[in-house]
C-alpha cells in the first residue's frame, strides 16, 4: 500500500510539474505574442511614416512650385499697378518709363459723367475683389451697402453651401459677378489651352446653374500679363473673345495679393495714392480668408475715393472700358 502511495505521489508531482510548465509556456506566449505584434506594427508604422513623409515631400514640392509661381505673378501686381494699360499700346522698352497711358485710350476731356461722350470729366473707380467667396464676403458686402456703392467680385469655384449662398448674395445685392477660374491652380489652369477651356466651362456652367445669369467678365489668375502660363496668353484672350467674354486686369493694386499681410495704412495708401493719374481706375483687392486687413481698410479706401472731386465708384458693366495688360 505504501508503494502505491509513493507512485501516486510521484504521478501527482509529474502532473504538477507539467501543469507548471504549461502555465509558464502560456504566460510566455501571452507575453511574447503582444511584443511580437507590437514590433511588427512598429515596423509597419515606420514604413507607413516613411511613405507618408515621401508623399508629403512630393506634395510640398508641388505646392511650393505653385506658390512660387503665384508669388512671381503677385509680385508683378505692384509693378503693373503702375504700368497696367500697356496693352492699350506698345509695351515700353526695358528701363523706359511708361508715358501717355490712358484708361482704354479715353482722355479726360472726352468723357461726360457716365463716360459716354463729351462733357464734364468724371473719374470712374472700380473696386474689384478676387478669389472669393470667403469668410469675409459678408463683411465686404455690408461695407459696400453701408456706403451705397457697388463692387465687382471675380470668384473662383467653391461649391460648399456657404460659398454658394455668398455668390447669390453678391448677385442679389446688385454687384457684378465675374469669373476668376474654377480651380485657381496655375500649374493646371495654364498647362494647355484645353485645360484652360475645361476650367472655364466648368466654372461658367456652375455659376449659370447657381445664379441663373451668364457671367460676361473674366480675370486671369495672375493677370493677363502673368509669366507662369505655358500657353501664349494671346491664345487665351482670343479664346475668351470667342466665348463673348471680356477680361479685366487692373491699373491699381492694393498689394494684398502677396504672401505678406499688409497693414491697413499700407493698403489704403496703395489703393488711393495714384488714383489721380487715372481716368478709369480698376483697383485690385482680394476677398480671401487670410486677408483680414483688406476688410479693415475697405471703409477708409471708399471714404478717400468719395472725398475726391468728380469721382464715382461703379461696378463693371458692359459699358465699362476694359483695363487690360495685353490685347
């Protein structure tokens, strides 16, 4: 009997040892599996991060290219704020000062108050806003309403509900609605005539369906004198003419088109100091979410213009003489 007990005790000990081994192995597995999984996931995350970084660098390079292109054209705005209108005649030679420029070839003594014939001179000023709608569109509209003046909005393709409502408010308030391309992406828009035409048709259809009206006016991103386009800009202006569209550049720039946020004083000065040089002044401003000082400066700009003798603020219409950098 004693021998049987010893055998039973030995068997129990073996079972206990096996159970302990099983428990230890189970614990090791439970510990090791998460470690292995975490290690594998860590390598996968690192791999994904490298891929994301690579894609981000490529995207950044593309955006930087577009940004540099835009900055090049924005930098030209200040120059053409002084020399816009060279499209009305021959471009001056390098280093030469532009002379004898008029707005569409109209002299002061040939205009009446409506700009239609001989009579008392009246300077016409057109406030134009590019790149909208934006978070500031409503404020701009309120300011224009407060001073009882009309502006011209060259909008881009934004199809969210807030933007569509803003476009409708622009039209309903009696302002002029113009086109400023659908995408506003220089590298795509100016890659070919076909790209430009497709972008144009997309925006025109969108705005016609939204407002029930046909847009008649266009402003090239960067202006007709931009140096970014891979297509001869003359071909694009000819295309617009075929579409019964009139394009407008500017002869005064507020300077808010660059990457630097200008002060209110600078914007007011840029927009009004040279008004006396022009019979028809088209002022370039931007309705953009990153241009708050433009909205702050707008009341002062309007007040300074209205203080000038024989000067009116008008929206662009079919009767407006175009200000164009090139024909």
